C-alpha cells in the first residue's frame, strides 16, 4: 500500500509539468549581445499555441521585452521568421521592444537572414508548461546595422491561462 501511494504521488508531480513555481513564473537564462540578461518570464496559451515573454524593468516605468509568439504546442525545432501581425498566419516570430509606461520607444523584429539561425526549440510541453531553448537576431525597423542578438536562451515556465 505504501509503495502504491509513493508511485501515485510521483505520478502526480510528473503530470503537473514544470518545477514547483507560481503559475506565471519560470526560469530563464539568455545572453543579450553576449551579456547575461536578467529577466522575468511568463507565458500564455491561446488557440493551442504558446506565447512566451521575457521582461526586464530597465528603470522606473521603462520596460524591455522579448516576445516569441505562435509557438506550436508540440516538441520540435521551429524557425523564427518575420511575420507582420496583419497577415493572420500563425508562424513563430519574435519581437523586442522598449516601452515608457505605455508608449513604444523602439521596436526590433525578426528578419529572415542566412547570417544567423533564428529558432525556438520546444523541448517539453505538458498541460500548462513549456520548456525549450532559442536564439534570435532582431533588426530595428529593417536597419541591418542596428541589431540585437539573443543567444544561448534556455527556459521553462508555466502558462498564465
């Protein structure tokens, strides 16, 4: 009987998904232009696709955020490509922007490039949990000389819905 209880408890923890954390928190490690970027992570799930956001408060009311949208709900490697939101096509894409309270200061977008391998790899999906790794280079309004690179990104988080 004791063994059955232990197996049941282990199964429940395994089915729960991510490590023990509050519903909208997770763990992330990433380099921004080769410098460790300390951020908070959250994710949501909409129409069976994930959105992941990494957010940092730069100073009072100034936020920097990397968002990866339309991540499929299955393990695999997916390219991150330029996808203007007006297309209505659901393919993984990334956007980095800075905000002053609610005013957009600067916006960087994924651009198709053979010089850098933009991707997200989903390594685990369980109910309300997603884990993976990513690398992406973004350009400011198409300016090839104004770029931001996120490398060695690794994350695990629960969804907020």
